[in-house]
């Protein structure tokens, strides 16, 4: 049985990049999910949907917020790589 070399080579975690992206994600996530909660509540009142309509709108906007945050993390990882060669 032969041992094949690792295709990734020696990689180390770039902690400054990871911390930067996580910090930005926390800040942006608070804004996105806060806007989803408030937006769902406001739209439900605007359209007279009641409490259940507000919860449904909040859930839909929350799901959109998850998509936004996923796209942000992926984009940020391209700009600030999480690993580097040792």
C-alpha cells in the first residue's frame, strides 16, 4: 500500500482573516436578522395580517437573511482566505 502526499500541502489557519470575517459577520448578521424581525412585524401591520402573518413574514425574511449571510461569508472567504501555505 502506497502513501499518497496530501493535495492540500501544509496549510495553517490565517487567524487574523478568520477573526475579521467572523467579526464582520456578527455585525452584519445582527443588522440582517434585526431587519428581518422588524420588517416582518411592520409589513404584517401594514397589510393587516395579524400575529400569524407576522410570524410567517418574519420566518420568510429570516430565511432570506440566512441566504444573505451565507453569500457574505463565501464572498469574504474569497477576499480574506482562511488558510495559507506554511
